[in-house]
C-alpha cells in the first residue's frame, strides 16, 4: 500500500478497494464514461489503436487526414467517404459486450447516476441501459436530418441509401441539402444535454472510465470534474489523460472486459453479470 496516501481514502489503488467502497454503500452515484475501446470486443474497431483502429484503415478513402471522415466542412464537399464508412458502422449488426452489460447491472442496482458515451454504436441502449441515464456526447445513428434545413428523416430510407451506397439528400426541392445521421462531426456542437448533465460528475461518488484515449475535448475533461477524494477507475489498455495522477485513482490496465469481470468477481456479482449479458 502506498503509505503517502491518506488512509481514509481508497488509497489501496486496487479493484478490491473499489469493490469494498461499493459494497460499503459509499458509491450511491456512479458515473461511467465510455469510448470506442468498450466496443472493440463487439467487433467494432476503435479509432486510434495502431494498426487496428479506424483511422489506420481509411487509406482507401483518400482522405486528406483520417479525421476528415467526421469533419463537417469536408463532408459538405465530399460526403461519399462518410457513407462508405457508415455502411460498416451502421448499428444492428453488433452485440453489446460484457462491459456494456456491467453498466446495465449498475443501473438495475440503482447505482448508475449517468453514462456519458462517445460511441455512436448504440450498444449501451441495446444492453438495456435506461435511455434517461445515457448522454450520447457525440450523437448516434438513432436519428438523421438535413444539415442545411435541419428537416428530420426516418430511419428506413436512410438505411436503404446507406446499404445501396447512395448519398441521401433533402427531399425539399428548395433545399436539396445533404442528409446525415445525428453523429457529432468535428466542427459541430455537442448535443445540448451534454452541458446540462455535467453536474452528475461533481455529484459522483465514483467514476468508471472505460475504453477511451481521452483525446477529444470537451468529453476528455469529464474525469477532471469529479470532486477531490472521489475514486476514479480506468479500465483501458493504456494509461490516458490525467488518470493515475490523483490519490484515489485506480488503474486497471488491460482488456476492459477482463478488468470488469475482475471487479464483478470482487463484488460477488459475476454470475448475475454473465446471466444478464447472455440474456441481452
Ligand atoms: N479494452 C480496453 N481498452 C481498449 C480496448 C479493450 N478491449 N480496445 C481499445 N482500447 C483502448 C485503446 O487503447 C484506446 O486508449 O480504448 C481507447 C480507444 O481510444 P480511441 O480509439 O481514441 O477512441 P475514443 O477515445 O472513443 O475516441 C474519441 O474520437 O474520432 C473521435 O468522435 C470520435 O468518439 C470518438 C472520439
């Protein structure tokens, strides 16, 4: 144990201390922050992992730089690359992971204050996390609209266009603008409920950060909005952001599903978790 850290805090820097903290009823409001790393086990590539990340595999789209595929000004000029990608990413083909199921389990036990996700795959919804507990900070494929007149379009025709590799346009002949899913592109505003939900971080007793490089702001600032003395746990292949710099940080580095299963074992929730997951 790190003697320099005050005994009354989590201090032991291990998952078993986090489990004790939860079992002692000290974590009534848990906030979870997720990124693409929580969905890689579902078969969806993340963005920045060397070699396997999406940004390392877009060469065929001849982009000026990888993130252009999600840049609104580039999209206006060249909407095709995004639609090629949308075909691969469109929700419905993928199944939630056991880490997604753990978030649902937290909600069922009344411990989930809020989930902030950067992902657009809707797997948290699919896993059964209550919609009113989810902030999709970077939007999702759930709805789509014209980027000029903002007219909303139903999901069906959109999906057909994407499947056929066509770029959907606004049906209003005075507009003819490009129709895009409500995914937040670089250069666009985050959904209004992102700012409105930030208070959950300062009220959190515990924050779990799962599968994110914490490189994209303002989402990446969320872990730093917690109050001092409140534990923050990172489930990630590598250390990221400011995680590990506070006395109560716990770093569970490695595959997030393994780290989550380890926490579930420490909590005595493992059987319930696996049952919930197979039932999704
Ligand atoms: N277990 C744990 N960590 C993992 C796993 C896994 N199975 N797979 C990947 N990771 C980690 C990677 O090591 C990396 O640190 O998850 C992180 C994923 O980081 P990114 O690929 O940058 O994804 P994310 O943080 O969600 O990106 C944020 O960038 O392009 C924008 O809008 C896009 O929402 C996205 C945002």
